[in-house]
């Protein structure tokens, strides 16, 4: 438990540093750049991110999950990831003008291949991360991720001040990907480990990880298609400026959501993977993780939703008011998705990534239908409902698929989640009534502090009264006493 506590502490520090760097840089970039820059960068990055799943996604989980790992697995994975990145760059260089013409944004023909260049480092970074996860070196992962994020955000600000608007936003997202493997190599070298891996082909080793890799890749490609679909349909029906508002809304919520999911996934996967020979215990553990994460994640994201009208002017300045409703919807969607994402982590640790594919496919279908309906209605508010409905449908499906695995261990955890939602919702209603409807909310940034404090003061007794087991877990976690 002491080791897991150390992992959580390091990962939390990593997430906090990255979140602070991303929010600080976004606050500066939003005051320098125009909405169209954010919209263009979002389209380029969603396409590159979706294609980038072919570079790293098939291998990190497979290499981490595999019981016995040989050098041939690593060399083959590195070779294939490098070849995939070169192929993606070539495809975007050829198809870029067609995508740019279809979307009505000519500059995409340049920015997509430019962003794709950074994918060359994504494969080596994922392999380095898999090795560290197997060795329990979450300290190395945390340091390298935090340092690369800080450097990348600083470089983005410099580029924006130099007048390179879209490129600055690309640097903010993609430069950390290129820096991570370089920093990891330094870490391996300092620990006296082999820091250099020569790519080579070993067909037998590659086939050993191919089944898990292929299914994992399919899942991530489908999952990556959701933001890509959302981005291009919003641009087509509402314009690049509105897409820029969506980009800002995502930048307010997504750094925290992705930090919690990525850090938590690495930790939880490492805990669940040794239980794969006991599926019922694994499922029950994953369900308890959902409840534990929900006890913190749900009130945090719902609290951010309440504070969004105050946070946006504070973080990005005036002119981004249209992002408020979108950011609130993203917060509610994150409050649903962040805890239940760990059921999908359980499927991966159990060696059943096909369940993840089913969930991602459902999410993509709901996204397409939802935003198509919103476009037909001609209202951006419909996009907000589509975002929430997507995550809700995936959560319900995860529960349905996990029930035969966890059996009786699933429902007690779900009842805890329900009680957490009741407590967090009452907190939100109280904040809404006291600060917004009473007229005390004046829009002054200084009011952010009392709103946060009020939420914390309200949530603790509500959780104690409505979900005392969850309160006890939080107490033992943060106060280092009681049960572990």
C-alpha cells in the first residue's frame, strides 16, 4: 500500500503540473490568437490524433499486459510504430489538400502534415512508458511527462508571440510527445539501463502481441473518431469560429479529464492485470475503483461546471462567452465518463479489449446521431446534449458488460456511485441557488475562491450523510488514517 500511495502521489503531482502548464499557456494563447486559429488547430490535431493511434496504441497496453516480455517484442513494436508514423505523414501530405478542400479550411493541407511529423516520436515514447509501467517506475513517467508538458507549453507561448498562431497550438499539444522519449532515454541512462533500442523485425514475437494489439488499436481508432467527427461536423454546420469556442471549452475541461484518466489508467491497469486469472475479483475491484474515483471526480467536474462562467473570463479573457455552455456540458460528460472509464480498464486488464471496441462503437454512433440532430436543429446547445448522451450510453454499456464478470461485486459499488451523484447534485443546486440566483455572483474572479470553499464545505457533510463508506475512504486516503 505504501508503494501504491507513492505512485498516486507522484502521478497526482505530474497531473497537477501538466494541468497548470496547459491552463496557464491556454490563458496566454487565448489572449493572443483568434477563434479561427483554435478551430483550425483543433481540426488538424483531431485528424492527427486519430491517425496517431496506429503508431502507439497497439503496443503500449499489449507490452504492459503481457506476462513475459522479450527484446524481440520491443524491437518489432518499435519498427512497426516508426513505419506507421512515416506512412501517416505521407498519407496526410497526399490527402491533406482533399481534406482541406472538403472542410473549407485551405491551411489544413499544411498543418496536418506538420503536426504528423511529431508522431515519429510517439512510438518510442509509448514503448518507454510500457517498460516503466512494467517496472513500476511511475516516478520516471511522472517526471518525463511533467517536464515535457512544461517545455512544450513554454515553446507554444514563444511561437504565438512570434506570430505563429496555429503552429503554436500544435506545439502545445504535440511537442511534449516528441520530448517524452528523449527524456525517458536520459532517465534509463541515469539508472544504468539500456537507453537505446534498435528497431528490427521478429515475426513470431510480433504475432504474440498482435491479437491484443489489433483489438486495442481498433478500440482506440473508433474512440478517436468521436472528437474528429464532432470537430468536422461542427465546423461544417456552425463554422470555424464556433469550433474555436468548442476548442476553448475543451481546453478548460480536457486537461484535467485526460490527466485523471491517463494517470489513473496506468495505476489501475497495473493493479488489475495480476488479477486476470480471477475475473470476478478483478471486476469487483474495478467497480470499487469506479466508486472511489466518482467520490472525487463527480463533485470536481460538476463544481467546474458551476464555475465555468467565472473561469472562462479569468482563464481566456473576454470574447469566449459562447464556450460557457459547451464547457458545462463537457464537465457533466466528464463526471460520467471519468469514473466508468475504469470498467473499460478492467476489460483491458482481463484481456478482453473487444468489449472496449463495442463501447467505442456505441459512443461513435451516438456522437454521430447526436451532433447530426443538433445540426438539423441549428442549435449549439444540441451539441452539449450529444456530448452528455455519448458518455452516458458508454457507461451504461460498460455496466451491462461487466455484470457477468463481477457478478455480485458490481451492484454495491454502483449504489455508492448513485449516492455520490445525489450528494454532488445537492451541492451543485446549493451553489447555484446561493451564488447565481441570489445575485451574489457578480462575475468578479475573486469570487472563485469562496465558491470553491463553499462547495467543499457543503460536499463533505453531504457525502458523510448520504454515502458514509465513500466518506471513510476519502478520509483514510487524504488524512492517512483509518483503513487503507
